[in-house]
C-alpha cells in the first residue's frame, strides 16, 4: 500500500497479508487458528513440526483479505539448528534463498501481524513473550521495523480457571504497555477467538490503508511503558514498606517524602492495579507506625 492512496478504497479490492503465530510449545497457537478457520477444537496435542502454512480469506469492512498464516512451532528444538532447516523448507516455497543466515530474516520479513500466545496456567509461557519478541527483532536485523506490525496477545486456555496463574491485569498490562492488542481466549470453548481475529484484522487493515504505518489514532493502549513499570514494581512489592521503597521503622520525614513521590508517580499512571497491591493489614502496619511517631 502506498501513502498516496486515496482515502476511500475500491470496494472488494483484495489485499494479501502475512500473519505469524508465536509463543511457547503447547500454549494453543495451532488450536486458536484451527478454531477460527475450521470452527473445531482438537484436544489431542499434535506438536507443530517447524512451521505450518495455510491460506485463508476474510472479509473486513469492504475488503477481501487473503491471509497467509505461518503457525510456528513453539518447541525450542526447532530454533536450534533444525529451525533453520524447517524455515528453509517453508521459505523456499515463497522465495528462493541463497544462504542460511538470510533464511530467518526472510521468514519474519513482510509480516503484517503477529499472534503472540501464552497459556494463562503457565507462567513461563507468559514470561517467555519478551524472548519471542527479542528473537523476532534479532532475526529482522537492524533495518527491520516492528513499529508497524500489529501484535495481538492471546491469554489462552481461560477455560482452565482452576489452574490460572497469570491474571488478566498482568497480561493486559504487559500487552498494552507495548501498544499490543490483548484478548482473553479459549480455543476449547471458542471464547474471545472471533473477537480477537476481527479486531486483529481491522487493525492490520487500518495500517495497510495508512501506507503501511500505524495510524496515530489507532493506539488504545491504557499505559505508557513508564506507567507500566511503576505499576509492576508496586504490584511486586512484598509489603507497604517495600512499596514505598523504605525500610520498616523509617522516620516520619522519610515516609512523608516517599508518599509524596509515590503520589506524583501514580497521578500519571491511573493504575487500576493499585487497590490490589497490599493487604489491609500491611497498610495498617504503616499507618500504625505513623501514628506512633
Ligand atoms: P506447538 O505446536 O508445539 O508450538 O504447540 P501449540 O502452541 O500449537 O499448541 P496446540 O494448539 O497444539 O495445543 C496444545 C495443547 O493444548 C493441545 O492438547 C490442545 O488441545 C490444548 N489446548 C489448546 N488450546 C486450549 C484451550 O483454550 N483450552 C484448553 N483446555 N486446552 C487447549
Ligand atoms: Mg502448534
């Protein structure tokens, strides 16, 4: 798409996009795609070998979109040597490659959308999201631009509520502080899947219709990175003293200064997580200490 394109697109004009799925093994990447494309769920685990490639057509607004989906294996085995071979097999079908290091660059190149998946019952799969982004950035090389790629984070397997260990606020915070879309999904029940894909494709279409650049008004992120860091630090504090960054028994003056700086930081962060950072007993312990001084 060129920046000089007319605002109103020709109805029905088809668009071709490339979408890839990323995330640890067994988080449900293939099942999410299968649920959307084939409206079914397979409970037996069939690990993706290398990369599965498929093409699907979707109608978004007045445009028909041809989607090339590259569903990646999450198992590390495919990223240590063997991966290069697997990528080679897939990429070879699209464009001939001449030498190994180019293979992965070619693979990530020209991606319009990434579906980043983690399992809400597996903390490691959530923690691994950063490493997936680093891998993609590295493979795209110094000239690769991830700014205009639409990322959607799927917090998957929400049907397994009993095993859940990554709550919604934590996942949403991570995603939105990076400007990514966030959806709670279950490939098993289908919850959130259509909504996720619809919003994902709409966002990709917006980018394509803005000359391949993310429209300025497109960001619905609730948090800046700084705000997210502050919220994360507060959430991880073990008690109110820790939250204020002071030692138990600190002087009234030190406490006052700390409260003041916390308030200044939080004024900008409109944190929805503030209420859940400490227990009433911990807050009472600081208040009690203050009244004693
Ligand atoms: P790799 O291909 O190895 O990277 O795994 P993957 O991320 O593609 O996982 P896959 O879709 O193959 O699903 C792994 C296992 O999780 C399978 O047994 C699925 O049936 C199961 N699964 C996937 N999504 C869900 C879900 O939303 N809920 C539940 N309960 N199970 C799911
Ligand atoms: Mg798979």
